[in-house]
């Protein structure tokens, strides 16, 4: 495997995590505009992307392959939990 192939494999591994985190942060900022006005979008998106990436790696370790529906379900739950924690908790 060449370096370019390895790069594309890693990019495709984390693409669903990045897209899910960015879309979830955008949706949260859109739906709760007033409540999340003080929280910057990029901070929400980075935390959500990080949580989704950790779940993706966990799913890869547990199941031995990526792209399992259980991993995607856990990704959605982790993303929602992190958005709630960083956006709505009083510990900001």
C-alpha cells in the first residue's frame, strides 16, 4: 500500500465522523439558536467530530471492521451526548 492509499483509507475512515459532527453541530445551532448563541459553532463541531472519531475507532477495535450499524448508532448517541454536554451544561 502506498502512502497515498493509506492517506485515502484514513480519510474515508473518518469522513462519516467529520460529517456527522459538522451536521449535528449545525443542526443544534439552528434549532436552539438563542440558547446556543454564546457557544461558537467550531467548538461544538470539533467536540462532536472528536467523539464520533473515538466511537469509530472503538467500533473498529470491537467489531474488527468499520461501517457496522452498531457503530453508527453509538456514534449518533455519542455525538448527541457531547453536544448536550458542551452546549447546554452549566460547566461551559
